[in-house]
C-alpha cells in the first residue's frame, strides 16, 4: 500500500519503468522562465528532433503553398515564418503526445488527456496565462493513473470500472492503493522537477473547492468542460459541480460569447487531433 511516508520512494521506482520524460519539453520549460530566449535557440532545439522539425516545416510550407510559393527545407527559416508561439506549441504537442501515447494504459486515457490539454490551452489563451504550461499540465494531469495501473493492472481496472456508476474514483483508489492518482501524479511531477504550478495542477485537478494558482484553476475547469462536452465520449462523463473559485480566478463568464467560441474550438481541435494520421 502507498502512503504519505513511502510515496516519494515508491513513485521514484515507478518513474523508472515509465518512458523517459521528454528532454525537449524540460528545455522548453526552462526557456519559458527566460523571456529573452530567442526563436533561434528554440529552432536549434527543434532541429535535433526530426519529427518536430518536420511539423515546423509542414506548417510553414502550408502557409507558403497558399501563396503559391515553393516549399522550404530549412527548419529555422520555417520557424521564423510561423512564429515563436506556434513553434512552442509544436514542441510541446509532439513531445507530450509521444510520451503519453507510448505508455500502456488505454486509448481513452490518452484521448481524455488530449482533450483536457486542448481545453486548458484555450482557457489559458482567454485568461492571459501560459498556453504552453497549460498544455503540458493538461497532458500530464492524469499521469498518476498510469502509475496505479502499473502497480496492479487488474485492481486498477476494477476500481476504474466500478467508479463509472457513482463517480467515486478517488475514494476507491485510496481504498485499494492507499492514495489516489492525483497524489501519485503530483509526486511524479516532483520527481521530474517540473514547475510547482504543474505539481499543484496535477495534485488538485479534481478539487472542486480549492484554487492554488491560475494553472490549477485552468486544469480543474478543463476537466469539467471536456466532461460536459463528452470529449471523448464516455458514460463516465458527468458534471455535478463546478469550481466557482476557479472561474473567478481566471475571470471567466459562462455567458460571454468568447466562452462559446472556446467550447466550439475545443470540440473542433479535439476531433482534428483524434483523426488517424
């Protein structure tokens, strides 16, 4: 059984069995703390990853083809065309999607994490918070479920299926494993030396009363939004409460037309991202 006394030690063992956390995402997080970091530095990072470079080239060449211009082969020139913000999103998306999708644990968990990441990024854009941090936190918010699944796949599957009827996932996890997936995921974030905001967002993403920071508020509300929108479709998707403190923290107004646009973009982006490549 996991508990507060052995959690750090047991999660460290668990982390070694998971795929390595993407180095390029760690580098990007470091860059986000340095406002002077240039597009050139970011493009140089991306050049070391062929998939990220290919995505940068593809987006830039899409723009050029609209204007009947020839395709580029230099990723730095391509990055300068699409801009630093889009390059950051490509780096984050590729690195995190590769990490989460490579771990056994089911297609639904990956798609749910993707939906929360998209919603969190949209809320961050609306409220003026970091979209990159929001996307990373969204992709990682349920990583603790992967850890519990690794400890005992059959026990976790039973806990997960039983919770569909009543939504008592966290309580059932704590009864069987000693702690819930929020605590395990937060400890994994600490093991990977991720920013404190991401740690807090993972730890409190199911807390419907608490707000610790804008990022945690965004992840908490994104959980609510994707369940309300049924992304991805599941009988487990239900909304009983909304963290009103999180709504206030982000300065959101559900009746604002911008919120309707956010919902539409979440649905459209999720469907596009979920299509087979």
